[in-house]
């Protein structure tokens, strides 16, 4: 499954924001910041990564369907979805 980077621009931007958020979480831990704030920020990073993963899979499925590509079977797609669960 080849992905078109132009179609994934919003997902790439989401991942870059998550990368910045993760850096903030690391700084918060190093600075001994409040646990609640740190966990809240970490949860935001986790959610952003999950959404990016699902967007990548959805884009791949759309492209495979449009091309009538059979390089991935149902079992492969199921594994991709479950890897994010």
C-alpha cells in the first residue's frame, strides 16, 4: 500500500503537533510539573497519534479501493486496525 503524501498533509501536520506535545510532556516530567497536567498532556499526544494512525489506514483503504489494488487482503487490513487498538 503506497500512500500519497499530498493526501496525508493534514495527518503529517497532526503528527508534527503531537511531536511538539510529546516534547512538552518530557519537559514537564523533567521539571517535576503537576501529575494531572502531565497526564492530561500525555493523553492528548496519545489521542493525536491514534487519530493519525486511523487517518493513514483510511487513506490507504481509499487508495486501494480506487485503484482496485489487491496487494492487501482482509486479514492484513484487520491487523493494521488492531495494531491501533
